[in-house]
C-alpha cells in the first residue's frame, strides 16, 4: 500500500500511508450478496426443458455484468487510491488504468482542517481539507480513516506522536520543561511548518 521506496528522495521516509475508509466497500459487498442471492434463486426456479441451460447462462452473464459495473469498479478505485505522508511531502494517487496524483511539499501547506458528520464519527473517518500555495490550492481527501480523532484530542495526538520520529507539537503543555535527548532522526519539514499532518493522517 505504501509508495515504492524507489520514488522517495534521499533521507525521505514514509510517516504514514493509507487508503480511504472501508465504508467505500459497503455498497459493493451489499450488491455482491444481493446479486448472488437473486441469481441463485432465479437459477433454481428455471423450469426444466431445453431452455434451462441457456437461461441459467443468461442469468449468470447478467449477474457478472452487474457486478463488474457496480461492484468491481468501486472496489478497484478504493484499492488503487492511496494517501501517503512522508517527512517532506503529501502524495496522493488515484486511478486504475489511468493513474493521477499530486505531490505537495509540506512547506507549501498553509492550513489543514477536517469535516466529519455523524456517520463519519461513528465509523471513524473524515474528510481532510488541505490548503496549499499554488494555482490548485485546495486538496480534498475524502474518507480518511480516523482523520479527526487525533487532532480533536490532544492527549491522543501527543501519545501518537511520541511513538513517531519528529512529529509536530499538538499544543501547549502544562508539564515542566525538560531537556530532550539528542535524536538521530532527521528534522522533518512538518516540524518546521508546524502543521499536524503527521497526527491527522495517523490511523
């Protein structure tokens, strides 16, 4: 699922890589069950005779066409769509036959916000709205798994970032200042920009 290491620059590493939320697969799975059940029922009630085999073949063909059109396509779109955050850029990839994508340097990102409704909160996903400098300034990442929870909960965010190298601060702390031990990990662009992308995209 993560981007190939061959496409990463020197000293660049993947912070997190994810697909869209599994709710994109609810309709394809539901349709598969309906088509399978209906096809099996129709095949069973076909009357005996010389037309029984051709009718069953026709039922099978219709079922396959329906599944390929309305179930396989959403599944493939979900499987081949990825969001990858490295220590230098945000990478999006979409498409099955025709691949499209964007690479956004973290230094060009001005603002990160999120939206999630009641169903999104129940399922643990949300939509990220990313503002960046340039002609195509806004990037919308729909159905990102658990996109809002770490940002909304500073305790969760800080707990998450402690387990990851060079993540950005989530806000002021009441703890007394301590001297941090030297780190061998490289300073990330996200640290310099102060944006909570590493926290937001963690799932």
